């Protein structure tokens, strides 16, 4: 009888211990990968462009995947994150999207000591899944400024906004919608 009690206690302990390990499992990590494939020139101009690392507003400096359940209240998913902060994910996507236009003779990611004609600065203003909509949506906002490097004058400034409906009200559904919104922003940035 003691042996059966001991085995039962051991099994119960292992099940409880497994539950503890699952509770502390590392979060699932996701990426933005959408780039624009739009090509606007057959032969590039002699113009060169420096793309600066996007600067996130304070809310988006971490890899947290943020969501809204109530208006004006942001919260991070606990078991789901971005692989890196959103600005770091958007940087190579912006550079590749602008290279794909074939408009510039060179699109160079910062930092560099190379001289370029233009510089593109940007700020990540928002990337969040909004559950106040049914089904949920993901919103991406990027503020971009084009600067003439010779004169240091601002040539243009534009805010890019995209939203996409999530195929499911889950973090992964939000990742799919975020990539759709990212594709929209990259396409619009390339056209701009």
C-alpha cells in the first residue's frame, strides 16, 4: 500500500513539475518580413539614398507585442513577442523595399560614411493589435521624412498608416495582420 501511495505521489509530483516548466517556457517569437516588390524605374537615376534606422517612440522600444482590449490601454502579450523591437524589424524591410524600386543608384542603410544625396528618417508611431474591433485589427503607423543631404532641407514628410484585419483573435492572427499592414506601408513608402 505504501508503494502504491509513493508511486501515486511521485506521478502527481512529476505532473505538477511539468506544469511549472510549461509555465516558464520561453515566449514564441515572431517577425515582420513583408517588403515591397514594386519597381518604378528600368534604369536607376544617379540619386543615392541613405536610410536611417527608424526611431521608435518610447512605447515601441522593446520586443513586446502590444494589444488594446480597452481604448487607450496598451498591454503586452505574455507568451508572444516580436523577435526584436519593431523598428529593428522595419529597418531592413524599408531598405529592401526602396532598393526594389530601382529608382536610386544606391540605397544604403545607416550607419555609413558614404555620401548620399538624400536621407530618409522615420519614426515607428504604432504597431498594435486592437481587440476593441471584432474581428481584431492590427494598426501600423510610420512617420517618414525625406531630407536633402546637401542642403539639410526637409523635402517632404508623410505619415504612413495601414490597418489589417486579423484572421483570428489570437497573437498569431495579429502577426499575420501585422505583415499585411507592413506590406501596405512598404508599398506606399516605395511609391512616395
